[in-house]
């Protein structure tokens, strides 16, 4: 039986989260991604995490320190 292949992309953030929420979510996504990658080594499934950081913008400066 031929091994299946594919891709999985995990991501976070919608622009309204606090830094604490983003850090917690990013660590969760990274852990999930590592687990999925380890679990799918035989099936040739590529697993990627996208965890963007803050963008230097006027909106970011209006929010102030968190």
C-alpha cells in the first residue's frame, strides 16, 4: 500500500488578541505542529506553523504596553 502525503498549516491571531493570549496560542500551535510532524513521519505529510508577531503600526502604538 502506497503511503499518503499532504500538508497541514496551523496558524493563530486575528489582530485583537493581547500579547499574553498570542504567546499562549503560539506555544500551543508550535507544540501541536511538532506533535503532528512527529506522528506523520511515515506518511510524508508536511506540517507547518504560522505564528506572526506584532507589526510595527500606528494601531500597535495606540494600544500601549501590555
